[in-house]
C-alpha cells in the first residue's frame, strides 16, 4: 500500500505540474510589495517610450514598407489614392490581427462614397486570406472615418510548397482606396494601423520547420522581440515530457507490483 500511495502522489504532482504551468509560473514570480510599486512606477515611462517609438509614416511599396511591432499604433498622413505599406514579424504558432482606421476628409470636400481595402501578404508576397474581419469597407459621403480589420490564420512552422499556408517571416500590410470619385483623389487622410498577436499554443503545432524565416534580403531588420523560434518550441514539448515522466512512473509501479515484497514463498508444514 505504501508503494501505491507513493506512486499516486507522484502521479498527481506530475499531472499538476504539466497541466497548470501558468499557475506555477504565477506563484513563483509573485512580486514583493516593493517590486510591485517599482513596476507600477516604471510602467508609464515604458508606455510613453513605446508610444514615442511608434512609426508616424508609411512606405509606398513593399521595399519601403515601414516596420511596425505588435502592440504599437502606427500612424501616417497621406492623400486619397496613395498606397500605404507597413511590415511586421510573425513567428510560428502566432495568430495576428491587423486593424486599420482611416480618418476621411470632411463631407463637404467629398463627392461620393469611398471604398477602402486592407491587404496582408506573407514573406513570399502571397496575399493571405482573413479568417474573419472586414478587409473591404465602403464609407458613405457623410462618414467621418472607416475601419477595416483582418484576422489572419495561424502561422505554420512548415508547409507544402503548393500550399498557401502562412509561414514564419515578415508580413506586409497594404492600405489604399479602391473606389472613389476622381474629384476626391488627392484629398488628405489620416491613417492608423495596429497589430495584435496571440499565441495559438500546441494545438496548431506541426512537425517540421523552415530552414529560415521568410524575411527580405535587404532593408530594415525585422524579427520578433524574442527572436525567431520557427516552430521548435510549443506546449507539445511539455505534454511529451509529461507523458514520458508518467510512463516511467507507471513502469516502476508495475515492476514493484508484480515483484511483490521480495520475500521467498515457503510451503506450509505438512504440505
């Protein structure tokens, strides 16, 4: 019974460790009151620094696309009819959502409806489909602004050559008006772009990785803040390790159970 209790305790401890990694991390990283106050005092300056470093202009082609980091709010002043380009990094397992807002000229300066379009391309300049969102919107003559969005599919660490799956690397965003009265072309507009990125976890992990992320050979260096993982790490690693630990414990318990207590068995007297 002692062996069974020991094995059961180890089994529950291992399951708790690998099932709730976030809770364990939260408990081990709980800040002290002093640390919490220091973090709170440093947070505003960090936000101000990120806001100050956010880009305030957009490129006019793929080659001159402005780099924007997930979490930043990029802005640009342009004219109706211009093509605005940005680029951002996306690694394996990430799911990005692109949102754009265009502040239009006053209704008195417009002669009809304006239709805007938001396109997202991967490192091979293949247009990527949106899982959901409104990547084409029409603003009537009285509208003050138009909002567009595109939630991309999960970036895969590896894919077949014939597939159009999103792969790790640089992604390009293009924003432009696709339909507007000729008299309105050249009117000033203000554009804003935001990139949100979330980790999809091990459920989207696949076997295989690219030899290198799809990034341009020339131009500004673009990569995630923590560098390119390219699919080598996911929660599947934790579950695989957990399975190995539990299998080892089960083997030890089974061996001890079948071996018994190790004492020789003697026949009763007179048998």
